[in-house]
């Protein structure tokens, strides 16, 4: 398992969790589908807080290495994540990829994946998407946690599309997306609006409407791009970096002070 890039500084402890889990997988102690030790025991053995442990586990979940089942436990993913040999973020730094490059690639890729998922998704995929939508609504006031469920939602769609080549490409893109977004998501102001859009996409897929699912995914990505520009501007106190002109997409503001509830998808 390739060690993921970890940016923030508290993240010596996050790295500690990642390296520990990696060692358990590499030496065969943990296998696909296995449940990891209880949170209390694992935090004690690593001599870190449970908050730091959750940050590390959340990072691994967003990368597809772990599956968190609330009320049940955390499990090693049933199959290895399909990462590229080199992370897209590193390649992008080398060759000067821009944010709009990533979103343009996502738009072309994910609109097609959403359409295929509407045609091919199983009831199991529908249930998994519904669970992630509910988790997004429940975490609209916790941006870092929300981002994990956002990434997982898109990963499930890629799997539901039934094409392993496209799913592998999507893994590369979603890994890069997560690395980029985790630095700005704390400044998000429209997570409820984003959750609503994810729910619409889910409903289109569940209703077997490929064209609608594709259209909604394109709309969501346009809004997400505008939101990320705003997050970046809020984070550095200046206007967002210059980007390629795009079609107008209105992104509604949520109410940060309101208490989020998880509606039924």
C-alpha cells in the first residue's frame, strides 16, 4: 500500500495511524474484510488520543482502504484500492495542473459514470449510496467528516457503473480530489446545498434515469468547482486563483447556524 500524502501538521499522529494499519495489512495480521481492533484498544496501543485515531481512520476510509460501519466497527476494504502508480497530485505539481483541469476531467468522467450507474447499479449499491447521503446530511456542520462521505459517494457510483477500468481511473482522480479539498473544506459554506444535490443524483440513479443522473452530476460538479474557489478565497483572504471561464452555475448558501438532520434519501 502506497503511503498517502498527509499535509497538515497534527498529522504526525495521522501518519502514525496510517503506518500502523499499513504494517498490519502487509504482515497479514489484517486481511480484506477484517474488523480492526476496538478504537479504545488501538488508541491505547499507539499512545494517541481517540480523536487523532479517528482522523487517521477517516483518512484511510476516504482513500478506500477502510470501511466504517457506524454502530458496528471499522473494517479493511474487501478489495485493494485501485490507485495509479504515481499520485495525480504529485504529477499535477510537476506539470502545472490547474484546478479547472481536474474539474473538467471529473465532469467528463463522472457524468458518464453516473449514467452507467443508473443503468447497472444493484440494490446493494443503492443502499450504500443512500447511507452516504444520510451521513452527509448528518455531518454538514463537520466539514472534514462531510468530505469523507462525499468522496465515498462518488466512489460507490464508480463501482456501480460496472466498468473496472473507469473505476480505476476514478480512484486516481478521487484521491487527488480529496488531497486538494481537505486543505480548503473547513471554509465551506454550502454543505447542505451540496448534500441536497448528492441526494438528487442518488434518486436519479435509483430511479434508473441515466440522462438525468448525468445532467445532475454535471450540475453538481459545476457547483462544487465554484464552492471550492470560494473556500480557497476564504482560506487565504484573497480572490480565488485565475481559472478557465465556465458556464454560469449558481451555488446557494446554507445556514451555518442551523442544526443539520439526516433526512431519508
